DNA sequence: CGGTGCCTTGATACCAGTCAAATAAAGTGG
DNA sequence: CCACTTTATTTGACTGGTATCAAGGCACCG
C-alpha cells in the first residue's frame, strides 16, 4: 500500500525543511544540477491544464491538489499528491499538454526537474522506471475506483468514502482524530463531485448523527466505524 | 494519439487470424515460449476483479471490455481494449489482485504471457517499458476525463460523448456511419454510468432529433456534428 | 463600519432512478 | 418448424435525491 521511495529525489540536495511560509510568488533557487527549488504559498498554481510541460515536479513538503476544470466553471479534484510523489509525469511521458492542473492547498516546497533530465534518467535508471510505473498504476487504480463510486454511490456515500480516504492520505493531527488537512467546503464538494450546498447539508447530517465534529475547516472524526458502514451501504 | 505498437507481441508467433468463432470454452494452445493462445467466444471472462494475476494478456483480435462491479449489482464499464493492447498490467506491476474484470464482447483471440516472462522482459526491454508507461498514462488520462464527465455532465452529454468515443476507438462499418461495435442497452448504460431505462430514453430522444438511427444493437450516426455540440453544451 | 468571501439554511424544480408492465427478440426443447 | 421460456428492450407513472436559486449569518480586514 505504501509507495516506494522516490529514486529521483532521494539524494536530492534540496532542503525541504526551509522557509515554507514565505510570502509572494513562487521562489526558486537554481541548483547545481539544473533542478530548481520552488517555494509556494497556499493556493498557488504549480501547473495548469492545457499548458505545455517543461519538466516534472517532486513534492518535497506540503499538500497539492490535482484537479480538472470542466467546460463550465465547476472543477473536479482528482486526487491529492503525497510528499515524495512526482507530479506531471503523465503529460511528459506521452509528450502531451497537461490535462489537469496542480495547485497547492498549503505552503509547499517542490523540486522542479527539467524535461531532458527526467527523460534521460527515466531511460537509464531502473529504480526510477519502477517508481513511475508503480505510481501511474496506483493513480489509475484510484481513478477507476473514483469512477465506480461516482456512478454507483450516492453523494452521502462518496462523502463518507472521501473523509476516510483523507485520513488514509494525511492522517490525524496530534489529537488523533482531527483530519490533518483543511479544505474549504467548496474543495470538499469538488472532491465528491457534488454541489457545494449538498455537501454542506450532508456534513451537517453526519454531525447530527454523531459521526463527525466540525470546527471551521477542521473536521474531527468521532465514529469512523459507522462512517465506514455508511460508505458501503447498499443504497 | 495512436498508440505505439506493442514490442512484447509484435514478433509473437501466435496467429490471430485463426478460428475466432469456435464454440466452447476458451481454447488454449501452448507455444514454444510458454505463452498461450486463448480463443474466447463472446461474453467470456478473461479475468475477474479480486482474483490474482498470473500474467498479462495481449488482445490480438476482437473486443474486450474492462469493467468493475460495485458492491451491489450494477457494473461500470471503464474502457474498451484495442487490438494490440496489453491487459492486466496494472495489477501485475503493483503485485496486487485485479481491481477490475475483463470480458469479451465478441469472439476474441488473446495471447497469455506468464508473469515471470512479462516481468523479466519488462526489466530489460526499453521499448516494452516505454509501451507500458505510455499505455498506463493514456488509460489514466481517459479515466480522469471520465471522472470529470461523471461529475459535471448530464447523462445526455455523457451518452453523446461516449458515442463519439466509440467511433474513435472502433470506427465505422463499411457504410461509413454505423458504429463498428454492438453493445446491449445495458452495456451502454453501464458505460455512461446511468440506469438502463434512462439510457434508452435518451437514445430514443437522439433518434427523434435526427442525430442517430437505431436498428437493434446497431447504432448509426447521422449527424456527428450536432452530437458533438450536444456533448459540450453548458448544461 | 461597510466590504468581501465563505458558510449555512430554506424553498423549489427537475433530472434521473426505481418500479411495473407491455412488447419484442432470442434461445430451447420437442 | 412450432410452442414455450427466457432475456432484452421499450414506455409509462411515480418518487426522490441533488442542483439551483435566493437570502441571511458570520468572520476577517482594510
């Protein structure tokens, strides 16, 4: 279940622990090997749907959402990246434009690896190849799960599934039950693929049922077992 | 857009043009190199969700659907395989159980390549590696498109998109406008992620609007342009 | 204070799912 | 080849889950 570590960046000289919360635009420092360290504040775009990739990004620290904008307004969040994962590999491998966007949801540090370096290394480093293959496979599995959920589960079920999945990916805060990621209601809705208001109503209903607590954007899970039951209910 | 050819099977000794329509269970003939030629009739299962992969399959001839069964009854078709594509690579690469099933939708010939052979070749053949990477990437892109469609488009839009997509994948029959694949209404519904009856109603409405013709399971596209317009309408 | 953005709740409409029943089509055995 | 069963398709009526529209509350901030 856990991903292998990333052979491209394990020995990377970039210090991820650095100043994450710096204000202003993405800050970049050139490294000796052509890589660049990029520091982003919350809500900044890493790359956008439709643009041309010039390299891949490695998420060293922070949280990034991968999302897609449909024709009209509404966006769909496809997944969140974990620290250590590579972003933008799909487009580079197929030599296509990005078909999704990446945006930070908190201050983050990424390492940019130029196209030629990535492709060259991918050509000769077997560990990297295995890492990328495994990552793509896993993302495909998650995407397919999401397709199934969207077409056969209700919004309530999907919301329950997603809360549990957020715990899987990000875990809890120190209290051991508050999910370690803060999303706006809209992001939550874009994640489940439902309207904003519907999502709020369902969160409230979960709260009334004693499954969760809500405190602003903090979400505390009180009864994960019942939440899981709800997620798999027949209808 | 077109996939590169498949380095694993291009020089494969298996003759795909053989007796596709043989009755009875999947027939297999051992090849010198441990591969097996498998002949399937329509509707046979190639592999099923939850079982353990022992190799990969190459679709030499025919049509295969990749689908997933949710907890309760309804199935979701994720995609169709093209001739020349490998099936079941995801599970093997991650060393996991299958998370989806593959079923023939017409008489088909597949080549089974045992796990050890596939993994060994994947380890040393760069072309194969590139092929698999490219395929996984493309499947991921398609899956993500589907997620977006499911969450922001109406059933009618999705149906239009899927008809156009079927043309892309399978093309037309000799008349140049009848889609070269025959699906049951239920398969159509499982593909768009909607109820059977809803799908039928929408197909009828497309017919009334003069966009398509229906003749049993044959679907003839009369006005592809308007179908495309319908697919991207605001709501 | 009066924005501005986010969250919440209410009322209403409608898309699409479900249930039910009538054909139509496709097998099946004699 | 026909009668019979089974399965697939179609249409209708109804219901309900969600989206949409609208208004109000709340917090943060210049």
